[in-house]
């Protein structure tokens, strides 16, 4: 199928079946990176992509969800008094 992509999980399965070696997905990602492979981006955007819906989401929902960039202050309950 043309829409199939090589993911770290699929490479992990292939390595396991071919060489009978077990890697984690993270380990496969590191291994591929050391071998010179990198994350690839699609040549063209998805046909289902709706730019107007994405822009509306960014302006409305994302502004509510995104972090302010500041770390939350410690609460008094998280501090312990040293004896």
C-alpha cells in the first residue's frame, strides 16, 4: 500500500523477526538516528487538511489550553518542615 510509512514500531518488529533481537521503540529510534536516518516529512500536505478549521482552533482553543510559560508556584502542602 502506498500510504504505509516506516515507523519506529514497524522497524522494531522487523528487527525482531529478522534478527531475533528485542529493542524498545525508543531504542530503535536512537539506533536509526546513530545510523544517519532522520524523521521525514510528507512531500505534500494531507488532502483532508482544513486550513480554516486549523486557524480557528489556534485562535480559540489553543489560547485557552497553552501554558503561560511560567512554572506553577509551590504549594505550602508540598514543603516539609525540617526537624
